[in-house]
C-alpha cells in the first residue's frame, strides 16, 4: 500500500503541474491573439492576412484542446481522490496516466511549434 500512495502522490503532482502549464498556455494564446489583432491593421498583403486568419483559427483550436486536457486532468484527479487502495497499481490508474502523459507530450510539442511559427510570422510582418 505504501508504494501505491507514493505512486498516486507522484501522479497527483504530475497532473497538478500539467494543469498549471495548461492554464499558462491558455493565457499565452490570449496574448498571441491580442498581438494578431494589433498587427492586422498594419498588414496590406493578402497572403499575410490569410496567414493571420489561419493563426487565429489555430489559436481557437488550441484553446479548445487546452480546455479538453484540463477537463481530463480534473477527471483524473477525481479518480485519484476516490482511489480504491486495494486495486492493483498496475491496473486502471497506471494505464490512464500513460494516455494523459502521452497526450500532454504531443500537445506541448504542437504548442511550441505553433508558438515558433507565430513568432516567425511576427518577424515577417512587423
């Protein structure tokens, strides 16, 4: 049982860390959206305007993905808080954590790719 408490403690720490990171990224997307709205007035190139629109759409998609991941984190924490200490540690909780961990890795990679693309875009148009 001691190993299960340690595992769940680590798992809870990971999820809390992901939640903080996701909230930060959500706010960061608001900042990028504000910057896009600021530069739209300075752009007269139709291609650059089209790219701007694509970034705005990607920001909306990203914020939706963040909301879904935050919801999954909340559900995961609820599962941890209601854990059955007699359940085998190699069971449901471990498998669920792996899926969320992989989804977080994928999300973080995609987030930083989008961020770099937007920063490159700002260098082009400003």
